[in-house]
């Protein structure tokens, strides 16, 4: 088998050679800068008389130090208003209709609160385990030649308040 005597250089050496050739060409092709003129010699200085020492300045008179001003008293920090106490009312505010009242009875009974239906409006009490719910609107039925009949609207809504102990 015939071996070739040609040797191939590494790509890095080839890159370096091309870079040097381009640099040399750019330096050769660059215009030469214009020569800078030589500086002109400075004229020989004439001796100047020695400066006279400056007159001493009088020491400044010390200004009287002002009396220390009292530090301003800091403004009192405002006390934050406490958060309102949590509602002690265990009763619901009400129900939109009779069906939701019946469903709510089971839910509140699970939390040991009894909901009782009243046919008339009641004044709130302080009970924490019993609530009185009543129909909050009325229906008026007119009757000719007699006073109208006013009945609670059993379709709802209902309002609830704590019972009296």
C-alpha cells in the first residue's frame, strides 16, 4: 500500500495562519499616520522675584453655640380599634321559604341548636341553643263589607331570633 508523504496541518494551525495573514495585510494596507511635528522649545524663563509671604489672616471669632432645642415629643401612637366581637347569635338570619327552613332544621340540630316555628313575630331573647323563626311577611285577604284578613305568608321568607331563656 502506498503511503502519502503529504502531511495535513491541524485546523487550528490553519486558522492561525489565515488570521496572521489577514492581520499583516490590513496593517500593510492601512495608511501611515502623518508625522507629528516636534514640539517647539519653550523660551528660557526669566527669574521671578521670590513671593512675599501672605499676611496672616486673623482667627475667626467663635460664634456662640445656640442653646440646644428640646427634642420634640413624639406623637402618641394611635391605638388600633379592636376587632368587633364575634356574633353571639347562634341563629340564622332567616330562610327564603318554608322548604329551606325544614332543611335548615336538620343542619342546626346537628350543631345542637333547635329551630322552632312561631305563627307570630317574637322579640329576641338570649338563648344560645334555641331559635324562634317566624314568617316575616303577611298576606292580606280583602273581604267585602268586613275588615280584611291578615295572615302570615307561609311561602316565606322567614326571620329567626334567639329564644328567651
